[in-house]
């Protein structure tokens, strides 16, 4: 009799526990297991590329798809390799002659590049190639060109002489010896294309880093925004002066500290003013752009830097969903109106928010 009652009691307990597990736990939040991020790094487009995924992966083939896509874009748009595949090299070789047929990728980036050239009234100019080739900054052939060399090449720099035929997806440079250089916009496009691959493969949380061109997908697995360090332009890479919070956004910085050489005690950086043919001098040491798409942030970081603080800020305030952080040589920091204290925090007291 005792055993029978005990059996019935145990059976009732099992039924109750079963009901709790199957029926009631729908409203109970169980602690999620912390996901270990998976990251892969390679060298593409002349820079270190790192993709970090914060979702569970069944396999890591998505990394190969992403890196292959970046390689495809580089092959089409490079001017730094002796490549028969590069559509931009073909375009430059036919300057002053014929139209060059282009893939949708290359035409889209040229179209975007010309848009930002117009927006900045030529301060950002994708036909800057002849001047870039004179300086050769960040190569073993870097040197200071003669004034006469610069004056000879400057008339070749004019985005208005790039003709785009949208219907036929083709382009033409109207003057011989013109050179299109997409170095200030192509990495942004590549980051956007990687994001498309990741999201189409079910990735909801990731960070794409193309040599400092950052694009975030979603937010952190715990639901909070990504916290990214903003480079201290006076210190080695990896030393930060502030923290920026992002969610599904791009962060791209341009500055005099990135690529440069020094001669006779003077620093010559890679951001060339298309009006003078020399590195820009306007008291800015860095400009960081926050946008939805990386291609826009990439082009704008150079455009706004070249425009300077006042004109640059004016344009940023007119653009939707676009913010900027300016840093000057005297360590003053200026931000656009849409940046809140919650989104951007200065962590080094020597930098003063204006």
C-alpha cells in the first residue's frame, strides 16, 4: 500500500514537472550561452581585412565568400597592379579616346564617386590619379614632386571630364592621360558588399574592418550597441582618444596620421588637395564619418576633410543620417548636431569637446 501511494506521488510529480517544462517556460527567459566570436583576417585592397562574426556558425565558408567578393572588387578597380582584369586601368588607358564598358560594380562606384565630387565642388575628385602617381605616397617610390610636375598634371584633374553613360554602363575620360583613382571610395563599397553576403547567410551580429573602415551588422549579442575606439591621431594605431557606439552603421576616418612620409622635418600625408596638388593643410588632423553605408562614409571622410571644418560641417548637417567628428591639431573636437553624449565619449582629457 505504501509503495503504491509512493508510486502515484512520484508519477504526479513527474507530470507536474513535465507540464512546467513544456507549458510554462515560454515566458521564462533562460540565460543565453555566451557566443564566442569567430574572426578571420587576410590582406586585400592594400590593407588588413578582418571580419568578426558573433553568431553561431555551422561552417566558415561565409568568410571565403566575403574575401572572394573583396578580391573581385579589387581586381576590377585597382590601379596599383599591372592587371588586364582591372576595368579602371582599361578606362585610364583609353582616356581621350573611346568609351569603356563596365560591370555594374565599377559603374556604381564611379557614379557614387562623381556624386561626391560634385557635392564637394571638386575637393573630392576621383580623377586625382595623375597627382597621386606623382607623389607615390605609401610606396617605395615616394618623393616630393617638382612644382613644374604638379602644374603640368593639375589640368588633368577634373571630375567633369569623366562622362558616364548609365544606359550602356560605360564611361569615358575626355582628356588623354587622365587617371581615375577609386582609392578613397572602393573599400567602402567592398565593406557594404561583404555585409550583404553575411546577412544573406543569416549573420545578424558582425563587425567588418577594412583597414579602419568599420561597418557593423546589427548590435552586440546582448542587445547593446557596439563600442568602437576612435583612434588618437597623435599616437600609434590602436591607441584611442574616445569611444563611439554604433548599431548597423559605418564608421570611417581620414587623417594626416594614416599614410605619410617625412622629409627635412616636414610631414607629407596622403590626402591631396585637388586644387593645389599638395597635401591638404587646414588644421584638421582627422575626420570621422558615421553613416548607414560604408561607401558614403568612405567618400565623405575624404571630402569633408578636404573641405575643412566650417564648410565640411555645413555639408554634414544637410545630409540625412550622417554625422561627423572633427579633430584639430590643437586637440579640439567638434561634432555634428546628431551626435549625443551617449553615442560618443572622449576618454582622454587632453581632447576638449567644443
